[in-house]
């Protein structure tokens, strides 16, 4: 049985490798040759690590096969945004999006194939839940880019692709470590953002981590009634409880708010949102509605979006109306969706049937 080192933290992978080398009577310095090949100077397979003795490489490939994501499609947007569609070993597929901005390259990664939460405005939500990704599959979205081209190494990572990261906490917990540690990708915690609708028990676990990872919370509505119309998860984790959890969070929070025409974009909604954001000193990210969600939803008019942003600022809230990136290749926030060939229609799990998932 081959051990999936890429699903372990760098420390655990080193320990596993060290024990294996010791059992084979290999010199201790081998570990310094092997470990960097996982994350720092990644290879597609051990046979490519030409600094290792030729006899050792196939043995390593057998014992610790490095699982690959297979690139199915690569699209480049007119604004420089790149979308990568990866096939997983079992035929499931996921997407990641690389967004260049000045010196920054932000990679938006997926934590699940599909999503069970069915937010009405979200394309991933409409495809339903397929499965959780392993830690190796999540981190390999970065690893595969570096193998293709070290210049693609992202400076920032956001968990804003497909899936709800806090419904796949164990794998995401490990991946956060791999992304952050110097023996992993060495990306500063402040450059790693987890986005969630607010799965409270796991939000508490995320909050307990010592590193300064950033938190973005998908709010999208300032009242429980309106939030319930847009996000079935409101039935389980209610807005007042979410706000209470955020007040206890020790670091500054970003609130995500998609502006939907005639739904949540009134000045009254802006005032209500300001009342939530102010005591938290939260930053509010306003997003234009992208296509791919329920067809009866329309984006907010440009003038309404600007008025909404202005109103928040007048109420002393730091708000930013985001530009859409990668729209022409369906790579914008909330647009990621994969039709899987040759399988039955994805089954949709409704949030209320979902109480067992935590
Ligand atoms: N499940 C997590 C992370 C993935 S969703 C979450 O919901 O936070 C990534 C972001 O895309 C979220 O902020 C989500 O609200 C936003 N989004 C979803 N559908 C969208 C749409 N149609 N237009 C704009 N943003 C959307
Ligand atoms: Fe899932 Fe996030 Fe999309 Fe909601 S917005 S359906 S939680 S991916």
C-alpha cells in the first residue's frame, strides 16, 4: 500500500520518510534530499528527482506514489485570470483560478468537489455535493502549478473555489499547515484566507489556530429572514449566533456580500449591514452577482452598487466594491461548476438533510 505523503503535514511526511529510510539502512542525509521534493521543489514523480540514487527512485514511487491532479482544461481570461480544471483519480473534477494583480498572484482553490449547501446564487451550489477532497488534493492545486512553472507559485491563497472548507475541516486543517510552513509552501498566514458561510463548530477550531490566517465570512444578507431565502445554511447556523462567534474571533474579519438586484441591495439593507459590520470593525467586500446561480436572480445595477458602498462608508464601515475577474471564462467568484461526464446526475443534498455533516 502506497502512503499518500501529500495528505500529511510536512512534519508528518518527514517522520514517515525518516522511518522508511532508517528501516532500509539509508543514510540520514537522504531525508534532506527527499523532503523538499514534496513541496519546496516538487517533482511529478520520484523518478524525476535525479539527485537520488537510480535504484532508490522506483522503490520510492512504489511506497509513496505522488498522486497527481490531471490538467483537463486551462483557460486564460482577457484580464489575465487563468482557470485550471483538474481531473481527480476517481474521475471527479475541480477547478482553481489564478488571479494576477500587480506583484500578487492569488490562487483560489477548491476544498470539495461540488457543495452541499445550495446557496441560490452560486453555480457550485447548483451542482450539488460530490465529495470531500483529501488534503493532498487541496494542496496539490498549488503543487501542480509549481511543477508546471515555478513562476506560477502563488503569493496568496484563498479558499474561495468550489466547496465549503469548514465542512471538510480535517483536510483543510492539514492543508493550512502545508501552505504556511516553510517546509511546505511557505506562504505567510496573512496571505491565506479561508472563506466560509459559518459552520460554527469548525469555525471555533479554525479560530483556535495560532497562525494569523485570514477569515472571510459569506454573509450576503443582513437579516436572518433574507439570509434564509438565499442560503439554506441559515436554518442550521443562524445569523445572530454567527455574529456572536465573529465578535469572539480575535482577528479582523472580512464580510462577503454579493449584491443581488432588488433582493439585498437597498439602502435599508446597507444600514442593517453597517450595524453588523461596525462593532466588528469588519471589512466588507461587495461583489457583483456573477452568472451561474438561480436564473431568476439579476445583478444589482451599477448605480445601486455604488450607492450601497457609499452608504456603508458614510456609516463608518470600510467597504470595497470588487471588480469581477475572469468572467469571460466563467472563472469569477461563485461561477465554478463542473459537469462530470459518464456519471449520474449529481445528487443534491439540501442543507436541512445535512444536519449530520459537521
Ligand atoms: N463555500 C465558501 C467558499 C466558496 S464560495 C463560501 O461560501 O464562503 C466563494 C465565494 O463566492 C463566496 O464568498 C460566495 O459567496 C461567492 N459567490 C458565490 N456565488 C456567487 C455569485 N453568483 N456571484 C458572486 N459571488 C458569488
Ligand atoms: Fe457552497 Fe459557498 Fe457556493 Fe454557498 S457560496 S453553495 S457555501 S460554495
